[in-house]
C-alpha cells in the first residue's frame, strides 16, 4: 500500500480507508523530503517557486502560536500537497484532493481549506470512525490487541530468520512437527523461545512455513542495495559462474559502487545460465539491469576473468557491454591474472613441469595413507621401515633420490621465495576496496622483484649448499656433446627461463591495466605534479568522459591540489590505512567540500567504481556451496537468491529494523 497520496485511487475502498485510519497521516506527510520535485515557474516570473516546510504549520494570527497541519501530505512523485482527511473521507473533488502546487497563494488556499465545510465534515467523519463510541469498538480493541500480539511474535520470527540467513544455516529438518527432535533449526529455535517467553505453540504451528518472511526480508534487502546503487549513480559490474550441486551453472552478479565510507561491492543475485557465449551472458546482464531500473549508461567499469567469452575483443561480454556504454572499460581480474602468470612460468620448460609433477605425486602419495601423512618429514624412516609394504619403501626411496638432486633443492628454494611473494600480493589484490592504481603498483613492484631474482642464482646455490647436510651435485646427464657444464646448463635452461617467463608474463598482464593507469594515475601523486601536468591530465580525462565533467574541471583540479596540500597532517592520519584516492574522497565528504569540487568528486568516484578484481563473485560461490548443498539440493532459485543475499550482505541485514514489514505482516495475519 503506497504512502504517496498521488497513487491513491479516486474512489477510496473501505479496506484502504480502514488501513490509513489505523496508521494515521504521519507516514504520508514527507515534510522532510526536500521538495525538489515541487518546482514551479510561471511564465511571467523568472523566480522558481517550491513547496515549503512552513506550509505544514499554521500560525495563530494573534498569539503567534504554531500548530502542526497533520492533515497535509506531500507527494514525492507529483510534487503536490494533498489533504489526508479529505482524500480519505470526502467524495468532493477540491484543490487539496487533486493536488495543490500553486505555491504563490498556497498559504491563503490552505487557510481557506481548513476552515471550509468540506474539510470540517471530513474531520468529523474521521473522528467518528476513530472514537470509542462506535458500535464495533470492542471488536476494534480486540483486533488492535491481536495486531500487537502478532507484532511481538513476528519480531521474534524475523530475528530467527535473520540469524539463520546470516549464518547460512538450514531452516527445515526431516519433518515439521512441533516437539520433534528432527524438525530443523527454525522450529527448534521457536520451541526454545516458547519455553523461555511462554509463547503459545498453537501460533507456532501457523508459522511452520517461513517462505513468506524470507521473501519479504530478502526483497527489502535487495531494494535497499538497488536504491544505494541508484543514489551513487555510477557503478561497475562483475560476473562469474560456477555449477551448483545440481549441475546448474549459476551466474553471480556483483555491483561495485561508492558510498561516503568508500567503495563497496554488493552481491545481488544468482542467475541460472544454459549457454556460456559472450552474447548470451551480456544479454542476461543487460536484462537484469533493466528489470531493476539500473541505467547501463552509468556503468563505468567491468571486471571479469580472462576467459575469451568474457574478455574477447569482438564477441566477448566486455565488448558487447561497451557497445551499449563506451566508457564501461574492461579491467581483467588482477588476482586471476596473477594465477595465470604463475601457471605460465610453471609450464615454461620441461624441468619446471617435472618439478611440479614431483610435488603433486609426493603429496598424493602422502595423503593416501594416514600413517605416511603423520610422518611427512621423514622419508628416510619410511624407506627403511620394515613394517611398511615393499612397494611403499621403493616409492619412498625414489622420492628421496629425486629430492636429493641439487636441481630440485634449488627449485624448491626459488619457488618458495617467488610463490610466497605471489601469495602475499594475491591476498592484497583480492581486497574489495583496493583501487586500480594500487593494484598496478603492486604488479610493478612484483615485476621488479622477479627481475632482481634473475641474478640471484649463485645465492640460491650457495644457500642450498649450506643447508644440506650432505654434498649434492648437479646431474651430469647422459649427453656426450655437452657444451655447458651441468651447473651452467641448469642455470641457462631452467633457472633463467623460469625467471624470464615470470617477468614477461607480469609485463604482458600489466599492459591490460595501463589504459586506466594513464587516465587516473595522476590522482595518487597530484601533490607532486606541476599545474600544467594537472591541467593536461584533467583535459585528457574530460576527452574520455565527455558527458561527466564540466569545462571548469582543469582549473577545479588545480584548485583541489592546492587544497589537498594544505590539509593538516592530523586529518590525513585519520585514513592513513586507505589509499590516496579514498583519502581524497573522505576528505571532500568529511569537510563538506563536494559542492566546491563537484567534478573532482565525480572523477574520484568514477575511478573508485572500477573493480581491479572479481574476487567478491568468487566468494559468493562459497556461500552457494554452503547454502545449496547435498541436503538442500531441491531448493528453488528464488529462495536460493534471498538466502544467499542475506547471508553475503549480512551487514545490510543487520542495519535494517524491518519494522514496517512486521507491522504490515501483522495486519494481514491478525484475525478480523
């Protein structure tokens, strides 16, 4: 039921009239909304006129006392004011029932209306309906008491649903019988509440099915997130897919946008897909955005993995989306790119492939036996243990000989050092608030680290010789035409190719992010640039985003650089754990300066909208596996989406009170 009087029908039904008599006009007034929709400009006047909050109060002509006009309601859609009482109780059409927007004479019209016979009769009718002298007053009191009871009961039910949804726990058990030990988490918690708070079990039996509550709560969380996206205006999109327990491919949709606290990434929905072509996935994305009223023209970034159907230059998803919005730039997932870099280096030469096969076989051999798993560090003991089967001792002996080779020992040291740096970098790249510039700087530093390792062969050789308790030598091989010594052959054919493969792969992946770095890179070091450099960078950004910036953007950016330099060190320390760009955005919002630098604020938001990774989508797969598991494989798609949404975006769920939902639900459930 809409709280906007503009949407009320001309002929009010009895159910609608009773509903609003019970609720009152307070939720319909919207007197603190802002009145921007009420703008009116007459032909003979240059000044625009708006609705004023002063209209909602009547001033006594003699004493000057102020009385609230509780009957006056503002419509957020039509920008007009209405009389709540006349709209509800009177059949006569007037200016206040059809909507008033004559702001020049509004005070006079309102004074005449509240003294009119139509308004006074409507007020009398409303008071008569609400008075205790009506025939069914006892029934009304009984009904109101029942509504109050249902509200208290529903408040507990909503808390139980929130608890189970946020933790991703199952609702149902083997049966739905009160008192059964197998009736599931939902009924089990309700039984506990009934014991603690003396709730009547007869009412619990009416609420065995909790689907309606899950749907209403999930829909409200989704609406809150979509409203945040529309308020933020700009956004970037990230999608990925994985099969669920029933082998249905589920496409996860994640939107990144910027709040006052910084960038956030929100999961919205799982969509089943039956084709992996770029055109089909792009069609599903565009259809989803359109259904939820999200304008694709406000998309400023895309982040997917490096699969050809997503990243393809001509038929990939990113290319089709850019046909609809040319500034929705594609950024490959940095964390996924890092995995591909490691994979490329691990397959660059036969010795590297053989090394990882050795590790895989060693792990598989240990994990296949609990005894061996508990003695992983003592291959020598397993080799000489007479209690072990002969084939196990032979396998242990073979592994031991392989591991005693100096080449293997050096590769262990090299890969341990390199992969440790890759792991730390990857964890940072997976952060939801990491901006693109920081991701590029991390990859550049990783490139320099790998290049520095190219000359560290002697260090690894010497370190291995010191650590080993026995002398190890390079494999002499069986070739009679050996040009290099075994040491030089290993260095030139194994060590250097691995380092070169890592360097070239990192450098190749870096090129994918340089187009964004070239556009927004100046933001991170704006204090070190000259005015001409700042002006040139701002002009370049304006040429890219022609519909987002005003002509004064270059001068505004120069002004902002001076403002940022003069900020006290104490204010900078408040957000020292965040990136420079996030610190700038928080500085503008915290000092209420966004209206002074509106174009700078837009530039920072567009930049921070761009997601350097799609790891948030990968994390949603973990929830998918937990919520739709083997014991819950018959779950419907709508239920899966609402449960996943409330589990993943649990901070949004915790911030909502669901008071309106509880009241409306109680009014429907109470016996009339």
